[in-house]
């Protein structure tokens, strides 16, 4: 098998030949057909997430087919198309796991961070955390749903039932979530870097009622805002745009420092919260909802060997939607 491996943060991934692993008890071996490139991968490669298990194969938006199953695996059959998300395993015994909040597990494993991920031709995964994928979207198109889609979905649920939703940063997650929110009858306002006309046009094409710069005020107060861009200054900007009692949800795993801001921005029961990881229930509920939605993903495809170029393009904001590896 071939894999793009991070050996040291801050250095490019290197192509390595490895033996195909045998699945251990509870694991599945997959041939990887597509793996999305998530912003979190950038944070891993660039060393902003400081506890990788090195060397590590990044990638946690894995679409693959089951080649072999380890002892005790239930519910998956050979050849089945399944997905592997960011939450790779949990301890099952800590207070968070026992309380149904396994996304906050005290001893979790994360795909492509503390265990090998999908920037490879093959990978093994803990079958309990894999998710069967619905038909109707090809491998590359469905890959971004495994993190951008899922984290967007969890953030969306945390944003509450308000009808007016702001999305700060219009990348892979927002371009999926905008479609869901519009189809569920919400008005979506998209905020991008000032002057990023291409992203603003892209947002309007996907149903946003308005798109503008992050510093601008939307045409009406927001019921909730979700901050996808890893820019702390967007938190007070979003607070200033939400109505009384409104929420600001921070969806990213890493963000630059949030600047201090006047208490008046938080006053009147506005809330700030973060969203961390996902649960298996999130994945189940999201992929159960997907067939009832009309979702389209804008995907830029890269060969596995071009993973560094895909990361560079994402870092530089040179692509709309999502980058996906391994699809020719
Ligand atoms: Zn736990
Ligand atoms: Zn991700």
C-alpha cells in the first residue's frame, strides 16, 4: 500500500510504501477510494494541534470498501461502501462516554491524528465508529460529508431553531450546511473575507439570501451564527450580528485568539459555544437525513501523491468547496 505520511509537523508529507495491515479484532480493512482534505488536517500538519501520534497518515473523511474484517466485527460485509470519520474510537467508560457525550471522551482516538487515516490506498478502522454510506453520491462527492458535513450538522443543531442563520467562512462545511439550511426553510447569510467575491458568489449560488464581508452587518439580525473560519476576531463580529438571545457557535477545532470585546456584545443573553468532535449518533442521524436532502458538493480532486498540493491550496484559499484525494 501507499500512504502520505506526516513524520514531523511543519514538514511536507512523504510518500511511503507499507505492508497492508491486517485488521485486528473489531477492525475493518478498507481500500480507500476517496479521502477529503479537512482544515483540521492543516492544523495537524502545521503543528497547531500538538498531540499527534507520529508518524501519522492524515485524513478523516474516508470513503472505502471493506476488504477484510477482524474477529468480532458485526454489521459490515465485504465490498460494502463505508465511511470513517474523525472520531476513531472512545474509551466507553469515562463519565462523558457513559453520559452519551462521547465526543468529549477523556481518552479518545482521532482518525488521521492519533491513529492512521485515509491519505493512503488502504486503512484499518475501528468498525464501531465506521458508518455505512447511502447511495446516490459518488465516492469523491460524499467524502466531504464525513467531516465538513457532520461537523456542520452538529453545529447546526447547536445553533438552535432560529430561522435566520449566519455562516462565517464559506468553505467545505458551510457550502454543505447552506444547502441543508435553505432546504429546511432558513434564511442563510454568508460572511467571507472582504473582497472574496468568488466565495460570495458561490454562497449565493447555493441559496444564501445575502453574502458579504465578515465585518458587515447582515440585512437583518441573525438568530444564530456558526463560525467555521479559524479566526478569533470573527467571534465578536458574529456576536454583533446576532439578535438578543442569539447564539454564536464556534465549529472549528483550532482558532486564533479571540480579541477582547465590550460586554455589551454578550449582554442580553447572547451565547458563545464551541462544538467539539462528533458522536456516532450524530453520524447516524446525519447520514439518515442525507437521502432526503438534495446535496451537491463542490469537489476539487487530487491524486494521493498530490496531498501536499491539496493542503497548500486549502491553506491559501485557492479552492471553493472541498479538496478530495485519491480519485484520479
Ligand atoms: Zn470516554
Ligand atoms: Zn475534519
